C-alpha cells in the first residue's frame, strides 16, 4: 500500500542519514551489518563466493562497524594502502582476521618505506602470529597491535624511537619482546596485560616509561 511504501521511504532516509553521519556509505554499512566479509580495494581478483562488499576510504570513522557482529574477515588487495588508513574504528575489532589477496595474513611483513605503524592499524588481528617491521619505521603508534593475541614474539627494529600508548596491550600470547637501543619512549600501557611475557630488557636509551606500561604482565619478575 501507499502507507507501507511511505514508511519504507522514511526508514530509508533515516538509515542513509545515520550511516552518513558515521562516515561510511549507507549501502556498504547496511549490507556489511549482516555479511561476514569486508573487502577493501580492488575486488576483481577474488572469487565470487568470497566477495561481499568493497569500500575505498582514506579513513574509517568512529562506530563505522559497531554493530557488525557477524563479521569474520576483512579482505584487502594492497597492504600499503591499508597501512595508510587513518583508523578511528577498525573492522578487525569484529572480524579478527585480515586477508591479503585471498590469503590470511599470519606472518606480517610490513611494507618497506613506512615511517610509522599508524594507530590501530592491526589492532584485534588475532590471526597474526609474527610481525616484521622494516628499518624505515621510526614510531609504533597507539593501539597498533593491541589485542593481537596470536603474537608470540616481537623484534622492534633499531630505527624505532617511540612505542605508543597500548601499542602491544593485551597481546596475551607474547613471550618475547626485543626493544632496541634506539627507543626513547615507551607509552602508557604499551604492554598492558601481556600476561605470558616472562621478562623484558629496557635499553639505556629509554628516557621515559609512561604510566602502567607493563601493568598486569603477571609473569614479569
């Protein structure tokens, strides 16, 4: 009936307004609220059964995927482009698994030429088991690898000077961390609740260890 159609039109306008305000296209957000995969970048190389949605953004705004509880994967085709996104919200908080050209990233090799690992870039990516950070990186920003529970060891290159707030917080599987002599600052709660970490060596170059940097690291002596 005309009344039903009018109500649907009103609901659609409200939905578009809501998703515009959170900074994501209405079509993408509404579909991905129910889909299990998000695809970032060029989709042509993926099989039809994998493809769910494509989005191209330079930033992902707050709450963009807040209600997408069914997400199980994020698919990308360009790791460097992913590393250059400004994350106010990361779909990995729901999906936990990041795929590059159809293959899950477990042993992460960050692209050469990066100068920093941006805030929250790989946060919640529990599928990661190891990371290789290039010598071009000078800072690891806040929450960069937070809650990467599959990580067991980290070697930070001697180009890095600062480790940001909660950069490796709640990496509960972490048993080994190598901090180089180049690091001067370890941010607030940088290694908060790394419960399996038995020891850590702080180099003489460090001049600032911020509040609760190693709080709740229960195995530290």
